[in-house]
């Protein structure tokens, strides 16, 4: 039971750090941050569309 709690805490902490660093990146370099987010979003969308047109499910990694 304790292992599961620690594991979920680690996941939550990692997600928090990722969001926090992304937010800090946006504050320091808004243009680069927005471009990065748009690029990742477009890449994931195109990746999923490509998988769907072929008939394969998107792998979710982008």
C-alpha cells in the first residue's frame, strides 16, 4: 500500500515539476514557449491523423 502511495506522489511531483518548468519557460521566453507548445500540439495532431488514415491507433506519444 505504501509503495502505491509513494509511486503516485512521485508521479504527481513529476507532473508538477514539468508544469512548473513549462510555466517558467513561458514567463522567460513567451514566444519560444508558445511556438514549442504549438509545434508539439500540431505534431501530435498530425501523428494521430496519420495513424487514423492508415487505420492504426495513435500511440499517444506524439
